[in-house]
């Protein structure tokens, strides 16, 4: 583990050093997820309240999936090829994670393990991104919103409700499934995220231990990025 990384305090039983991480270092923030009590309800409520109708020829494309599967890369590719607007939930996620850690007096790599994050901060984190996305659903514009979503993907009422609230704009949900664990672990390590064992295997289980809304288009994240982009383009035709 490099000197720039924090050890996730409490997850392997050995306290690690607290470190200074910036708001943009999202790949190294937000630990504690696998040990936390996931509560999708507050975020579902906030997102539905934030959603507003778009213009008839506009479309919201949500790119979801666990960390390290290439959501941001896919979204950027869609925007380059099609001129879509890209909103990445992670652009502001770091601030919410750091605030949660500060409020709970824990290391930033424990923030997801605290009830306040799930009850108070995560709802604002996702609702803010949805508000921005909806404000851009004008004319014939397509907006790509990338973010993990996690347990919220299991809540059918969220996606059926979001479809209704965006109308007459269209909603398309693309879910990038996790690749084989060895590939996934290497990707996480390359981006600076925690990838040591046995922690990673438990983390991988936790972030994929949910059902995905049946209306989502599920794509494999294994393989070359241009192949994944091609598959997404076929979905959007």
C-alpha cells in the first residue's frame, strides 16, 4: 500500500493512518460500504422529489454499476460521439463523503459505514445530480448521468416513478455489470482504490449483492472500452 493511501480503519481490524484527501480523490474515499446497513429509501424519496419533466425529444441516460467498471469512461465516450451532456455524480461525491467523515469524526475511508451518510447525505448527493440532469433536458438534448446507485437499483418504484416524472422525456438505464474479480481488482488498484485481500472479495460481494431493475439494459464491462461503447450505442439507437 503506497504512502498516499489510507487504510480503511475498522474493516480489517487494524487502524490505519488518517490522511488528507481532496474532494476530487473519490477513488480513495468512501470506505465502510461493505460493513454498513444499506438504506435505499431516503435516496429514492429524494431523487423522485428532485425529478422534473423534460422536453418531448430529450432523453436521460443513466449509466449505473459498481465502482471501477468504467461508468465515467463510457459516459465520456457517448458524449464525444453524440454531443450528449455528461453529469457525473462523482464530481461532487467527495464533498459529501468528507462531510460525513467530519460529522462522525472518522477517517474518510469509513464514511459509507455511517447511518448519517445513508439517511442525510447520500439522498442529497444523488438528488442534486438528478436536479442538474433534469434542468438540461431541453430541446432534443440527451443527458448522460453516471453514478453507482447501488441498492437503489433494486427499487422498481424508483425507476417506474422516475420514468413518469421525466415524461415526456425518455429514460434509458444502462447497468455495467462487474467483470471477473481478478480483472476488477486490477482496475481498482490502477485507479488508486483499495484492492487488498481479503477485503476486496467481501467488498465485491457487497456492491453486487442486489437485484437490478428489469428495465435496465445490462452490459458486460469486460473487454475493450470501444466494444462496451459500441454495445451502449446499440442500446441507444
